[in-house]
């Protein structure tokens, strides 16, 4: 009985420590040279894991040979991007680069999403 109780305590402490760990951020995030410049790309999208540098960021976009780009989108585009992330489909993104309030926080404000065939 003591052995089970000890094992339970160890697992509880391990779970507590793991829940406090900060999620791993993408290794490299593509930065815009100028805020307001256009962005067009084709790739895959996933839901953003972790704490974004601005509340608008909900998705990570990755083209085949580029770094991760953070995306913010209006409701209509968010629905399309969420479905594409769930089904692991490729998307074509058009939008403009924006800067968040924090230093080094750049993201794409999505204007249009297409699902290439």
C-alpha cells in the first residue's frame, strides 16, 4: 500500500512540474522586413501552441521550405483554417504583415484563404 501511495505522489509531482513548463516555441519565426508588406504563401497550418505575443495569433503557417509564420484571421477565415488544420490540408494564404506591441512580434493578418486542389 505504501508503495502505491509513494508512486502516486511521484506521478502527481511529475504532472505538476510538467504543467508548469512553457510550451516549446517554433525554432525560427519568419519576420517581416516592413509592417504592411504583402504576404502570399502555400503550405500547411496548425493551431498555435503556447502563449502568443499578441492575442490575435491563433495559427502557425509553414510553407514547404520556409520558417514558421504566425497568423491572425477574421472569423470566416478562422473557420477555414481550423478545418484545414484538423484535416492537415494545404492552404493558400494572402494577407499583410503586422507588428505586435512586443519587440520581435510579427504576424500575418490574413485577408484571404484558399484551399488548393
